[in-house]
């Protein structure tokens, strides 16, 4: 389930170009997927698979085009959702998915006012010289989101590039979307979010020194300082800590540590296979399953006993998984 985020050996170096500052990419017959790809969920993965398939068939370059910042941040920042990924995490996931190139369009107020025809002419045709463009079923672009698939296909026919779309991807009873994944993560339902993503929800950051309370209780923790905007609901989770190319079973606390904390929200992971030299290292934390909510205990002994039960529950869960 966490394949896209596992540290398998990466493919050859993926090329990244930025519009407008980068010169025209010299990519051969680019087959391009358009979208924001936040979370790189099952629907995004199907689009990426189609892009890679078509690029192989025509001997072209498999690529995606994304927008940074996320357009709502520019158009309506008060309503912009917290993102599932940072830009760096998204680029790393694209490389793990086997894409050869990524075009990052710098999204600005000026660009948001471009008519769809101007965007296609300037970016897709003149700058990128796309041979094919693939989009999701609900992809809209251009001023006031007035650019539809029908318009994009017509412009492609006129300017010599093919346009195709994939239909919505469903998982059980749900259409897979970044919005639904966000809601599930915010509710702590990380196992359901992982089912829609096709991989565990993952955050990334640097391990920093904490106050040593966990070590004093017999459960040393890695304190994660992360740039990720969206944290799961406060609680205790079975998780996978990925560092230096290795995966470690872990129990992670997200929240304010009501018994021993000072009111600050923290992310702390206790690795089940012993202590490791982690300070200053980059750690990716994949959330597998909610174990319990945060509880204020009467004393440290009661907290220590509960932490032992959390570790036992997580260990039993992992024993039934390929981790």
C-alpha cells in the first residue's frame, strides 16, 4: 500500500522545468498530464500510467504539468485547502512513479486572468510543444475556470496536439479525490485515506531535539519538524518511519500531549525496533491506522502503561502486514 512512498531505487534523473523562467524544454514529443496531483491518489496514478504508456508507444517523453502555488492560494486564499503534499514531496513522488519530466507553471494573479486560448498557445504549444495532453474528467483551466475538456480538445485539433481524458476513478462507493482524502486525514481515518490514495498518507520533516519526556518514560521519540500543512487528527497512530532508505515500525503521537505537554502541538514517533541516531535527519512518516485519541492521565505511571499497550497493539497490527 505504501509503494509510491517506499525508498526503492529511483529511476534516472527526472527533468524539471519552470514556466516562465526556464528556457523551452528540449523534451521529445512530450505526452503531458495536466493537473495539481495533490496526494498523487489512485485517480492521479491512473492518469500517470496512461501518460507513461502513450509516451512509450510514440517514443516521447512522459511528463506532467502542475501549478505552483496551488491556484486557490492565489485566487481565493481564504478558502484554499491545506495541501496533502509539499512541492518537493510531489516531485519526489513523480520520480518514484517513473515519470521522465515535470513542468511547473508558476501560478500568479496575472496568469489566473489568462483566457484558456492564451494559456494553451503560450504554455502548451509554444513553450512545451506538447504532442499529447491528458486530463482528469473534471479538469478546468484558464480565466474563471472557463477552459473545459471540450475546448482543450478543439484547441488541440487546431494546433496539432492530441487531447484525451480519463474517467473518474472509484474506490468502493467513492469517487477518489484529493478533497475526500483531506477530510479523511483530518478525521484521523488514515487507513481509509490510504485506501483512496493507494499509499499511506505521509508527511516529511527533520528530526529535532525534544524535551526528553518520552525517553524518561522508556519510549524515546523522534520529534518531527514538518513543512506539511495537513496533519492527521490529534491522536495515537500505528505508523511507518522511513529514514536512510529503511522502514521502521513506529507508534506516533500527533497533538498536544495532554499529560506531559506544554500546550504546543507536536509530532513524535517512537520506533519499535530500538533507538537510532536520527537528530538532523530527514524522516518520512506514513500513517497506517488510528489507535486511540489523546487522553490526559492522572500520572506518569498510567501514561507509561498506556504507551506499552499502544506499542503492543501496533506490533500486533504490523505482524499481519508486510512491513
